[in-house]
C-alpha cells in the first residue's frame, strides 16, 4: 500500500512536470514562430486543457473508475502522442497570423492550432484530476505532488532550453510524460483500493508488458535524441527546428537570394541566428546627406524577429557614424566615457568608438548575442575593442548597482520599425523604456552628461511622442521642474532622436546642435528656444504635427490632461505599466472595426483587440465546459443540493481567478530585477508551486489555518500590491544571488498559503458531495483561463498593482464563501 502510494504520487509529479515543461516551452515556441500575442495563448491553453479534463471526468464516470495509476499511465502516453501531433500541426499547417482579421480561413486554422495545442493538457489533466477524485482520503497529498512536480518542470524547462532549445524541450516533455507508463505495475496498482463501483475486467487488468517496454524504449530514444540536439546547439549549428511566420525578420532574411545561416543557437532566454548574404543594410536614422556607401553587414536575429546589423567595419573605417543622428552627442562631448545599453549586434558600440569615445561600457543582457557577434565577425568585433568593457547584466540592475558616472548614456535603436496600427508588440513589456529606467539612466550621468535615445517616427505621433513624454517624466522625478528646458529633439525621415541634458543647455550647445542638424538635413522638433519657422524644413510633412504635439505636451500645466485628450495613449510608461508599445484607446474601436478587411492591418489594427477576441473565445468555451455536467443533472453530479453546487462553483471559480491574478503580475513584476521573462517565470512559478505544494501537504493537518488561508491571502496580496514594487526596486542594485534570495523570501508566504485553499475545498466536497470533485476541477481550470486573459487586459490598462488588487478581492470572496459553506477540513 505504501509502495503504491509513492508510485501514485511520483506518477502525478511526473505528468505535472511534463505539463509545466511543455507550457514553458510553448511560450518560447510561439514567441519565436509567431508573435508575442500567440505566446500569451499558452497560459490559456494549459488551463483550458485542465478545465476540459474535469468536464470529461464528470461526463465519463468510467474514466473515474479506472485505477488512478492506470489512468495516469494512459494520460501520460496520450500526452506524449498528442504533443508530437501538436508540434507537427504548428510546423506544417500554414497559419498567417497577420491576416487573421480579414481572412476567415485563418480562423479555422487558428482553431486547429488551438485544438492541437490544448490536447496534451487535456490528457495531463485527466490523469491528475482522476487521482484527485480517487476516494483515498489523500487528495491534499495528490495536489501537493501536482504542485511539486510542476515546480520540477520549471527547472527541467530551463535545463532543456539551455541544452537543446525548443525542439529538445518539447521532446523532453514527451519523455517525462512517459514516466508513469514506465513505472506502471498492472497487478500492484489494480489490486489497490478502487473507486466506488469500479469493475476492472481481467483482460484490462493485465496491461501487457510490451506497453511498458514501449514506453521505456521511447523514453530511451528521446534521451538519445536530446544528446544529439544538445551537441548541435552548443556548437552554434542548431537548426531552428520550427516554421516561423513569413512576416518575421528572419523569414525575410532567409528569402533573400544567396542568404546563408552562419550561426544558430538556443539558450534559456533566446534563439539567436546570424545570416550572411541577406542584403542587410540597416543604419537607423542615417542622413541622406551621407555621400558614401554603407559598409557590408551581417544580419542578427533574436527570436527570429527583426534583423539588426553586425557591421563589418572597424571604428577607424566606419565613416557613416558621423552621419547617424546620435553622432551629435559625441561631438558635444568629445573623448567621452560612454555607457551603451543593449548594443545588440554592436552598431551602437561602433558609433561610440568611431565618435571618439575614450572608454565605453557595454551592458548586454543576453550573452548569446555577444557570442554570436564574436563567432560571426571576430576580426571587426566591437565588443573586443580594448576601449570596451562588456558587462553581462540586466540593464536596470546595472544602472542601480554601480557608482560610475558617464558623459554619455546611449540607448541605441536595435529593433525594427513596427507601424502603430499593427499593435504587434502592445503586449510586450520593456523595462528599459519606462520613466524609472530613464530616471536611473539620468542618475548615472556626470554633472554635464547627456542622455541620448532614438526611436521610430509614427504617423500620427505616438511612439515618438511617448519617448519624449517618458524622458520628460524622468526629468521631473530627478527634480527638473521644467523638462522642456532640458530637452532637444530632432528627426530624420524615419527616426526621432532625443537628447536630455539635466543641467540645461547653453546657447553654444544649442547652436552646435543646430549646425549638426542642418549639415545632416535633420529637422528640429524641440529645443528650449525653438522657433516655428525652423521646423519641417528638410524632411517635409504636410504639417508640423509632431512639433505641435510636443509644444502642447511640454507646455501643458498638467501633462495628464494632455495625455487624456490625445487620441492615442502616450502617457509615460512606468515599471508598474511597462507597455511602451501599447497605444490603444477604446475610442479607436469603431475606426478599427470599420476598416477590418478593407485595409492591411496586421492583427486587426490593435493588439488589445486580440485579447478581447481571446476573452470572448475562452469565456464561451469555459461556459460550455462548466454547464455540460450540469446539463446531465444527477446522472453526473449526483444528488448534491443546489446550494452546494452554487457554493462549489463560486469557491473554486474564485480560487482559479485569484491564483492567476496573483501569479501573472508577479511574474511580470520580477522580470525587472531578473532581466528576462524566462528567468522571472522560472523563479516566481518555482517558488509559488513548491511552497504551494508544501502548503497543500500541510492543509490536511492544519485545519484552522487552512480554513483561514483565503482571508490571509487577501491581506498578503493586498500588501504585495501596495509595497511589492518597492521591494523589487530595492533589489535592483543587488547581485543576482541576492535578487533571487529576495524573490524567494518575499514570495514564500504567498506560496505557502496559496497551496491551502484548494485542498481545503476538496476536503469539504469529499465530505459533502464527492461527485462534484471533477466538476470543481473543471470550474477551477476554466476560471483560471478567463483570469489569464483578464489579467493581461487589466495590466495593460491599469498596471500590475491593479491586477493584484483584483486577486486580493477574489481571495476575500473565496474566504466568505468558505465561511458560509459549513466546510470542514
């Protein structure tokens, strides 16, 4: 009996680990293959799969009558097989995400994608849900094994991505899912206590040994394949291993005649490719007054996205540097000590060196990008210049963690132009383009130091306007009462460059900027002494719209009034709402809908509306999954009183909402100190899951604490909403080990308590209405699906603190329901 119990718990942990490993891997897969919108779908996919599994367990009593270990073995095999099918569907079924708004065929393709990707999670949920519903009286231990196994899946995901990339991580999840089948001992498992009414035919009881051997053989073959993939990846010759959207930068580069891949490798945080012969000619903002030819370039792509240049020229021969807009900063501060943040392929470094900087500090968050440049262009690698010091750290952690001052702090433009109408990146956070980030950058300037940043022009002004608004807000936070006096901005055909000088501009410096702009044919858009007659001279627009907007914004007594009245959301991005590329307002909805199918608008013209469509989809599916068992009446849910059903629905639904309303903003908040979404996901989910597993295991003995857990959580989450941002900011300047320890300590109380409410509810249902347990599993999963979408929408509009407040309210509601249910642990 004890042996059986250990095997059962190990099987639950194994399939939970496989599910979490696949979930984290699919996030990376869809981010690379499509766009951030579709990576976001993964959370809803996993949770909807678990919700659907609860409905199937409710509607198909025969599944519940299977011995739990047999069901886990079957669900693991189904998980592995359906994962292979899903990977094939994603790679071989053509899906054009850009035309989804007007091409109805893409909706069918998307539905096939969704169905294929959700099936593995349905299989995993059947095994876990069946184990939870088994009448052993140990549901809290099963739930703990589920959470602890999921935590192990986080660690395995990091290892698999680092060694073998997304293809290898997908394969690793399949191997892990086969563990329950390999561990299964038919007679030992089937002789254990079975669910009520279970009748196992003799032939079904004796699962043939070839099934176990097949699982072991498949797992061995998978492990061998992982070794091969790891060797290729570490050598920098790992194929991408997936189909990517034809609209992604890497896809464009590959189609160029004669293009060849010279580097390709996965890491835990990125996929980096270098392409030669792809016609790469990228010098953002280059003046059309430049008389020469651009130097040859390689193309570097991160996550198959926009190609940025690796320029095959030395600082001594890079004549074009003087005709790029940031050159004025190096002319104003000759021989400067410069700080370059995220130089990517190295163009920003090359500009600083060619501009005469005597020392350059390059802060690079992704060591793999640096390795790609080194291996692809060793002879002209700007990172290897003796004047350059390379620091591998998150930008914000570096800005907070040191005391060195610089004459120039430079934020190069490394990402491609993306029309504001597409909304393609409105869901992506950027902690380097927030008011707090610019405030930190300004703090690292020498007394007469310059901050220089370049972004793309948009029509109407939006990205460019938000850049100025965010830098102006940072200046206010640094005590500059009138930021307009500290700012200069000028534009070319495609870019705007902003210079911030906190000590204020002298007349001589302003004249030097004017001479530079005139010689390079750039147009001033703002200066402390700007005159309307000197704007819109060289790169003529129908009107001086950007200048007029800047004058109104910088001259406003209350900038918030300007932001509220402007057609796009251009308010400064903040660490609590770091969505620099999100410009959508609800007032734009009629215009976006009116143009659907009539103009070419990727994603329907707004990334936000993708969330609305997804919310409608998941709500419809969730309602159907929740109502289906109710429609079957007593045949499925038993004779439980209506009041018990209502309270079970409310309690488990609120728990599902609350968990995601807490988990998602915490993950996004900890991206700031940890540097990358992958690391934040791993750290936050690992702590929450492991501690929740401990809390679940304790719930069976700590009855009073378990009953009070939702109320305690409401207080803890509210405290996190109020003070969590301060904790994160305090950690920024610490070493990585200190940041990780602080993350664990600050999240531990939440994690421990978050594991208790669910098993407490299960104990109540075991006593009063055991037939409702699979349905409660479905309600919890479906509510979590809806919460995952709502959390993103609330964060975009109101910030992470608002989402946490919603989570606190949900836990408070669950506490009220539990207190009124007569639940006994």
